[in-house]
């Protein structure tokens, strides 16, 4: 679906670990790995659909080889990429990448505005009032000490 040279929004190759690009593979009924795969998939599908497995020993080499021969006899229509569908998907992916980039830039702007407000000391009045109410028990004794200090200084 994606070309080998496709890059992500971060300008990294799309086909990098853990993703690997697909490649054509011919089924070989004599290949042990292919036999194991077909047998495992057939048994899994049989269990899920509650169909009895037609062997007492589904893990035996003979059963796997027989199953692989039967699978090789099945003719599968060759897969061809639908260029119109591929273009549509590519456009959707590009649109999503552009919108996510715009969202990220908007979030960065908001974050930088918040940092600027904090750095310059600009606060909303409501926030200041909330902080004052929260710390009244700390501020009130200080005010009392300030008024006592003023009285003492006036008396001197």
C-alpha cells in the first residue's frame, strides 16, 4: 500500500522497525515453515468455528504435509492493487497528517501563550482571588503583624 520510500510526518521512513514492507511470497508445500503455518491456522480456525479437526495427531509431520498439499491445490485469484482505492486511502492519510500537524501547531501556540502569561506574571483576576482565598490563613496573620508593626513605629 505504501511505497518503500514513504516518510512519516516526522520525516522518518514509514517502513522502519517494527513495521516491515510486504513482499510477494510463493507458497511451497514442501517448506516446513509453510506446513506449520497452514496446520496452525487450520486448527485455529477449526477451534474457533467449532469444527472437529480431522486428525488425532494434528501436530504430526504427516498431517501437516498432507494439509499443505491440500492447500497447494487451492487456486487463489491473484491480488491486484486497486489504484483508485489506493489513491483514496493515500489522500485520507495525507489529510489526517495535515490536520494532526495543524492541531499540534495550535497546541504549541496555546502552550507558548500560557508560558508567556506565566513568565510575565499576568494572571486572571479570578485566579488571583482564588489564591488569596485559599491562603487567607497565611495572609491574615501577616496583615496583623504588619498593622502591629505600623502601630509600634508610630508610637516610637
